[in-house]
């Protein structure tokens, strides 16, 4: 299954000749309309992935933040997050798939039964979503270990490479993996694809839509940072539990779905229509 050859899961499809406001305005209209449902979705997601967020929140609320900011601090935080992404991949990945499906329904104005469809996608995409969470955790953990390691030279492919250089390489790979995750989970709940095809297509989109992906990452990082930086930490924790994750997820899905629709969904629908017409 490649970029233009895939099996679609059940969904609304593409509405033709539908008049909509400009994208930024349309985003805020949908967000306002679905705000309370997103709060419920956010709380459900947090409850199912509570180990990771407990680690993050306890770290933010601990005395560690009273000390001077350092890479050591970042490395310790990332090592905990990466480890928990691996240990609890069986709930983090599937819960992300469930939330992505519901947010995709909101972004496309498709009717959705929040809890029923969330857990349906949780079970349906359990294996692939768990594997994606493990991959994310491994990369985050490896980056954390290079931050915590000494700046001593290591042997690699017959030459020497400093851990400082490894940090740069792994940072780029982690950012690329974030971009790929945008598309992996959305494709996962939209099409019937092998995991290798999800990764391949996501890699293509991650590079082909690089400016968009960077812009979305900046927005998500700004929202996440703003929740804690411009308010008291405890307020940031409450906001995270109530709306921040759903807001960031909705921003991602809303931004990248038109790309998937244009390059995968519409061609797949046209292919199905051609097959149906040829059978008549």
C-alpha cells in the first residue's frame, strides 16, 4: 500500500462544493462549537495516559524547577517521558489513535459518538498505535541519554563522533518523528494500511510539507509553553488536564488533514468509483 493506493476505513468522505470560511476562522468556529466535547475528550485522554502526565506534572511542580535551567534538567525529564512512553505504550498509543479519530470527526464536521468511537478506535488500532508509541519512546530516551552523557568521543562506523554531534542528529530525528506522528495517527484511523506503509507515507509528508509541519510545531509548542510560562504552574497543570492536549491535537489534525485528503483520500475515492463503474 503506497501513498496513492490504500484501503479506506468508513467515514464521511469529501463534501463537494461546500462553502467554508477561511481556514483560521473556520478553525476557531469549530473549536468554539466543540469546546465542551474537547474538554471531555481531553479528560478521557489524560485518564488513560495518566502515568506520563503524572511524571511530567510532578516534575514541573517539584523543587527541580527552582534550580537553574540546564541540559541536565531537560535530559532527566525526557528520560522519564521516553521510559514511560515505552512502558505504557499499550495505553498511550491506542488512546492517541482514539483521540485522533474523534478530532478528525470534529475537523471534518462528521457526527461522532465521543466515547463509543474513541474506544472503538482504541481497540481497532491497538497494535499499530502501541508500536508507534514504543518507537517514539525509544527515540526520546536515546536523545535523553546523549544529553545526560559526557561529551566524550565515541566510535561510530570506523570514525569518531562526539556525543554533542549525536545530540544534534538525534534532535533532528526526533523532530522528524514528531512530524511523522502527525500523519501516522491520522492515516491510521482513516485507512487500512500496513504499519510500514504508514511510516513510509508519513515520512514523505513530513518532508514534503516541512514548512507547514514546522509552523504547526511552533504553534503547539507555544500553546504548551504558554500554559505554564505565563501562568502559575498549578494553573498550567489544570489547563493540561482540561483542554491543552485536545487543543494541540485538534490543531495538528485540522492542519494536516487537507494534505491527506488531497493526496490519499480523494485519489482513493476516485479509484473506488472507477472500479464500481467498470463493474456496472
